[in-house]
C-alpha cells in the first residue's frame, strides 16, 4: 500500500461565469482515493473521500469529524470496503512531515479554517 502525502493543496470549484462555489483543500491520497476538506459547506463537520475529479467525482462519500460515521447526502453515499477502512485509519494516523502533525489533526484544522467565522 502506498500512501502519498500532499503539501497544503488548495483549489476552488467555480462555475463557468467565475463564481466560486466552494474552496477545497486536498489532504492526501490513500487506496487511489483522495481526501478533501471543502469550505463553506454544511454545519456538520466532515471530510470528503472521492475518486476522480473533485468537480465530477466518479465515487464519493463523507465522514463526520466528531464521530466515526458516514455523513451521507445527495451523491455522496459511497461506502468504504474493509481494506479501504483499514488504510484510512493508517492514513489518518500518519504524520505529515510538512506540518509536524498527523493527517487527522490536519483535517480538523483545515475544517476550522475553511468555515465561515
């Protein structure tokens, strides 16, 4: 299993007219799935796990930050298999050399930074 850690990788999803719909930060990749925190979203703290382009993912699910459970909502109803769940836990515990924190703390921090104040 290869786990790739990305430096702070921010981007935006915009409409054709240039209106920014959501800001996003890619946390990293595990099992060919990307982990993102999207800004200005639901009041439920969560992160996204998706496959493919974040604008039009081929597969997507969300995990709540405050408890280890899915946060399913329209188009984001994927379920991780046993191997993916194990790899996710390993990924979340992995230290990020660029920030000197683990990926879990990075997700929590980015969620707080990207929500309206």
